[in-house]
C-alpha cells in the first residue's frame, strides 16, 4: 500500500506560458505502473489523477486512461 500526501489530492497549478508542462486529469482504466520524468506512477483502475499532458496522451493512445473534461 502506498502512502499518499495531501499534495497528491490537490489540483496542481497549471502552467501559463512559463515553459512548464500542462497537467490534465485522466481516469485510469486498468492497473498500470510507469516511471516518468517527475516520479514513478502506480496507477489503479478507476483512479482520477492529474498527469503531465505528454504522459496522459501516451496512456490514452494505449487505452490505459481516458481524459476527463473539467468544467
């Protein structure tokens, strides 16, 4: 079992023209572990998480995640 911190659940600050990657919220469709530039991710089916946009796009293309619209 992984221990989570409060920062895990807070909405990340979105970058606005400062060169940082944008984060998007995705719904995870199946269990998956991945090492990414910011950290190792241990994703579980039915999780809702904010991920780097590049990682999110990769997971969507591989049918591991689905982007969620927030509005």
